[in-house]
């Protein structure tokens, strides 16, 4: 996971689209027993703001579940 990434400005409509997708995924996860994870919620918020890419979000999410 790289801490060096460039923030790419996104439009308000793209931000809204991302937030909707995150909310829908969160709802589906909760129906399956998802337990709140603040680190993942923070990563999703950074993605919604355009601070990280989808690939970076995916990597951060997978890293939370990798055995140490």
C-alpha cells in the first residue's frame, strides 16, 4: 500500500455516484453480518472525496483481511 498518491479532482456528480455505491455496498454488507471497521469507513470516505483511487481502496480493504 503506497502512501504516495495524487489527488484527482472529481465532480460533484461523481462524488455523489461514489457515495451512493458505498452506501449500497454497506447496506448489502450489513445484511450479511458486516461489523463496523473505522479504517475501512475512512478509506471509503477518502475514495468518495477523490483522495484515493478505486484500486487503492481495494488494496486497503484487502489488506485489512490479510493474515499477518
